């Protein structure tokens, strides 16, 4: 039954996806970022383990609903066969319909989630009815975190959280998508553990290459550099003249 339901859901999903792409202009590919020839460019989606992870939680919830419903219908069929047969279409619809809906929802979430990374920035895109795109420039990055719960470890996936100025991390699992709109937090969810480490190291390399690590202190750093260069230009003769001026001012104050 599960195999037949999966095939029916896949057939319905293919038709729905075609409608979304052709009629509702849902992007059927990764977003774009300006990149110069020869620069690094990587576009990717969540790991297939992320889909299995979502389905795992779905089946847990479904078992809690389907098993009692199926047992109730079987008991009714044995005790009142006529009533059980009359209610069979309703019972099977309640049992099977959520499977199809969840299959479509999970695959839509997976297929519309894209990440793209260049040498300078990162762009995240997800959504169907409302498509959200967030671009994060590495110069503004303050912190990079890898989050992996016990179930995520089982499926070999992790979440990469990129924080910019003013960003914060909370304990709520579902806040990643909502926080993205503030521009303070970017959530790359469901990627492989190895991919998460690779992306974090690549972003950290970009931060190390910047003298200010994206803190916006370029003007202060430039002023400090100018002061250091000016100080280095003073010679012993200049210092001697300054000492004479200092002594002359001190003597005039004493005579006064």
C-alpha cells in the first residue's frame, strides 16, 4: 500500500510541479550571483538525507494518527460489517490523503530550496507562493555556527548558521526561516556534515583574508595606518626642535 501511495503521490507531484513552474513562474533552477571569470561558484541544494529526515518526522506523526484510525475501522468492520464497508472510503481517504499531501509538501520544500556561494557572498532562496531570497556578503559576517542534533547525525546532515552584525541564535529550531528576513541570520539547512564544515572553512578563509573581518573598521584602520606612517617620518632633528620649543615655553611660564 505504501508503495502504491508513493507512486500515486509522485505522479501527482510531477504534474503539480509542472503547473507551478509554467503557470506560477516558480524558478526551476538555482539563483544567480555576479561572478567574474575564474572565480569560485557553487550552487547546491540540501542533501538527500534532509528529505529522509523530514519524512522520518512525518512518518512518526502519521503513525500516531493512522494506526488508531486503522484499528478503529477494523474493529468497526468486524463488529458492524455493513457500517464498516460504508465508511471504508472515508476511512481510507483519511488514512491515505495525508500521505500524498505530505509527500508533495516535503518534495516541494526540498526542490525549491537553493543555495549559491561565490568568493564574496552567499545567497539563499526558498519558498513557493512567497519566494524569499537573502544575500549575505562575507564582509558582514560575524560568526558561523554548525548545528547538528542527534536525529540529524543519524541522517548525516547539519545546519550551517551564518550570523551578520546584530544577529543572534535562539534555541528554537523553526526560527531560521523567519530570522532570514531581518538580514541578521542565514540558515543553510539539511546539508551534509562534510559540506557544512567545508563551507564554514571557506567563509572563514575569506574573513581571515580581510584585515577587518567584516567589522566595518576600514576607515579607522586607514587613519591609524596614516598616523603610524606620519610618526615614522619624524627624524631626530625634528624631535630636537620640538624639545627646544617645549623648554622655551616652560621658561616663559616660569618668568611670568
